[in-house]
C-alpha cells in the first residue's frame, strides 16, 4: 500500500484559499495553502503545502445570497445523475423514499453520497498506484486533494497541454494503461474526456470521479466504459493519432 505523501502538512495548521483554479459542471476547484502552526519551540518537518479543494456546487438554489454564503460562484449544471447512481444503495427505507421524492433531505443525502463516493473511488485507485491525485479528506460539500502543479501554475488539462506528436503518442499509451488499471479495479470513469485528464511532469493524471460507475453493480457499466474509450480515442484521433477505440475497449475487457 502506498504511504501517505510526505508533503502533507499535519495538524495543527493555518490555511487560506488563494483563488479558484477552474469551475466545472458539478464543482469548482480552489487552490488552498496550508501552513504548519506547531506549538512553541517545535519545528515541523514540512511547513507549507498547496492542495486543491473541490467544492461541489449546490444542485438547487432558490434563496438570494445562498451561493455567496457557500463560497460558490454558480449552481451545479450537472443533470441525470440517477443513471450513474445505479448500484449505489441506500440501506434505510426512509433514505430511499427521501431520494425517490427528491425532498430536501433526499438532496442532502445525494450530495453526501456523491462526495463520499468520489473519495472512496480515488482512495482505491491511489492505493493501486493509478495516476490520480491523493485524496486527503472530504466534508459535506468539499473534497481536499493533492494539488498537481507548482507555485507558478496548476497542471493543465490534457486538452490545453499543447503536446507534439511524440507527446501525444506517449499520453495515449498512458491513458490506455490507466484505463486498464481502473477497469481492473472494477470502475469506469463515466465522464472521461481531455478535460478530465491532466498533464504534469510528462505524466497523465486522471481526475474527477464523482460519477464513477461500478462495473459489476451498474447494469450500464460497460456502456459507460465504452463511451469513455470512444470519447478519448476520438480526441486523440482528431489530433492525428491512429487509434482504434473498439480494439482498445476489447483490450480493457480482459482486465475485468
């Protein structure tokens, strides 16, 4: 099992939000700095670290000022998540009814499940040494992750990485290898694209797993895996690489 990263600042610490890195359909990513605040007379090994805080956007906003109070720039634009949630069960009948009726309590349950689900999936993949950011901790509507980048800039999305032909070829092989490992772990990303992949230090990193689909429990699991492969193969194909989505999908099935 991979050890906890040495760069992570231990408690107690002081933190501040430095700004918003990017905003997607279901969350915005903030850059957060943590500075160790040890007791008097003690000197910490690590004094400072940067992390990415994923703030899940509220699904429905009616009251004026709600977004500002939550620290969010806008409401979530993600829809139709019921298809992704197949196979994720609520044990108590009260919870199931609340979700089916989409009551306020039901929406809160879904938000909590969405956050915890991404943390659990990322933790499993990180322990399997898949190229994903280290999942630090999560709360009601936030998820702290390893920040990919340095003091000058955040790691670019693959679609903005400006790779030459050899770089694209290397990135494609890394994507396929990563998908093989994710498939072997029993998951499909569910929304894979060049926007959900980062390129940092000559390496592809997989991000954004809240909609990850359990290949065994979800009846449409293989459909999502196929769509992931088709989407990313199309992106590479448009940039001149000769890639075969169907052959790649068939190769991934061997890892199930």
